[in-house]
C-alpha cells in the first residue's frame, strides 16, 4: 500500500489548477500530481505513490549511501583469507 | 531503473549481511513496521542471510490489514446502494467483511471500481453527476497527502457527489501500543521509509528516548533494508537508542512540509480502531468539521452495523509481532489467499500472504 516507484519528471503542466507532470518509469510514462514538490524541475527524479509525487530524490544522498556500501564491500573483501595485502 | 537496480546489488547485499553477522553478539528482536518491507525481506530471502540470534518480527504497517471490520462493513453497505459508484484501491476488494467482500457486492450488481489514485475517483464523480461517488480513503501517513488533495480538488470543482469513507491510521501511536503490549519482544524498529518521506522523523525522537529503543528510518530495497538492520544492531550492541536515517535520499528530519500543511488543513487527529488490535488512542485521522460535508459516514446513514470476526484468525497477534503466521492453526489450511479468514492473508503487504507466497510454510 505504501509502495512508491522512482521515476523521472519529463513534463510539467497545470490541470484543473493543479501542478501535474509526466513521469518516466524506465520507459513507461504515467501522469502524476506534483503539488507536493513545487520545486521540481524537468529531469528531477521523484517517488510516486498513488499518483502523487511524495518528494524529490536527492542524487547526492543516494550517492553517499552507495559510496558507504562500496566501502563496506571493500572492507569485507579485505577480510577474506588471501585477499588481504 | 535508476534508484532501484543499484539498491538491489548482490555484492552490496552480501557485504552488509556479513557486517551484520560480525556485529551481532547476542539475541535481538527487530520489527519492520511496513508490510512493503516484510514482503521485500521474504521476496529476497534477506532473513536467511542474517545471523540466527537476530529475529525479525513483522509490524502492523499494512492499512488494508488494519482497517476495522466495522469500516469494511460500512463500505459494503454503501457500495451495495443503487445510486453509488464505490471506488477503492484494488487491495481492499477481497478483504473479508463480516459476511462478504467488495468483489461479491460487485458480483451482485454493485458499481465497485478499482482506482489507481484518488484523483481518478474525483474524475469519476465529475463524469457521473447523477451518481454518488465514494472513495475508500484508507492508508497510513504516506497516502494521506493524496487522499486529502482529492477532497480539496472536489471542493474546488464544486462537486456535490463526491465523498470519502476515511479510515486513516498513523504509525507513532501504534509503535507505543506495541511496546507496552504484555507480550512485546521488540527491541528496535525499522520505521517505514515512505511514511517518513511525508512526515519526517521528528515524531519518533520522544518515542526512542522514552522507550529506550533505537528507531531506524528504512527504505524498501534489499540494500536499504540491510543498512537499516545494520544501523539497528549497531545501536543495540552499544546500548544506544537514537533515531537514525537509512533512507536519506528521500527522507529528511522535517519531511515534506507542504504535505503536512495540507494534511493539517483537511484532517484532525482521532482515536481509531485497528482490526485485530482494538482501539488505539490518537492513532488516526478523520476529516475536520469544515470538511465533514465530504464524509461518507455522514452522507450515508449506515446504522446497526453488526460486525463479526472469524474466531480462528490470529491476525491481531501477528500484526503486533507477538506470533508468526506459522504459529496459526488455520495458516495454509483453512486460510489461504484464495479463501482468506483475515486481512493479513489478503493484502499484497500482509504478513500471512508474504509467508504463503514465499514458501515459509
């Protein structure tokens, strides 16, 4: 029920006085309401839940998390016998 | 897909699982709040990568499961009326009421429609001025911004034939209820990432401090979940109890302020009955007096709801993490996804459905 799907904003427009957008989910395009992310720009990634953008996705924060995981990976590899230099 | 595949990377998953195994030195019990997280754990077999001392119990974060039987019976009574188009998220249609479900109301001639978004329900109301269109507004905080916006949109469009049957629930009060329950074993929570996307995590700080329990805001992909578990066991092992964020690409401390403003405009706090658990004070939202003209409970005077729950179903204990589905005598026998006794077997997020679909029988 609380699932959200990340997608890229490719179009912004007003409909019935509401800020709406076209969202690209890896090739599938759907409409979503952007009222809760008025700062959104075309090209931004957002998370869509029941047809609404909940927030924008922070590229920087995502990269920081992935960097941290890479660090844990390299430490784990160094622990294997024969891998430690 | 960007922001999906990289958080399912097997190398990252195994490295995190390895670090969790190294960190854990004693038994711990962690509860993931959200049913979406439960399904990801089962689907990717994440529980099987964890050390034996670590037990994951599954929380009440499935709105389809906790919507009270009385509210479902009200939905059934409204949906059966001839001038009504009843709209709902798809998961609700097979949830058993006292005698039947929304699918059987539809089979008997009721106009029951599945919508993807509450704005679709508003559109149906616009297209069908001679019908009363009712939307079953269930959900946790995640879904509240959408459901509230449908009410504001209906007001702006001057729709007289749109109403919502509200059954909104909130996480913080449920967390406290679980922690003070006599059978409680939970020592740390993985908070629901998308609830916190909307609400932030400022509400959890007093819970962590008062109840001395680490709370980790956690996402839904395998890497997200294991990172949340790692941050939880690290705090548990070191005797800390803070609120930390393992889902920072979407969640900030304050959450989405615009959403919270709109929720505060349309909803007010209320006590709410949870299916299988009972009444939890301040655990729900209802329409504020100025929006009660959109309340389906006022518009349709449904009296004398006589609700009766299956006596075999132990969903209440499952939703609080006290029992696992495999401890239920009906699980997989008289209760299956095709013939569910309780909502936890119906919903795509229900714990019993997760155990059934991913072979934990």
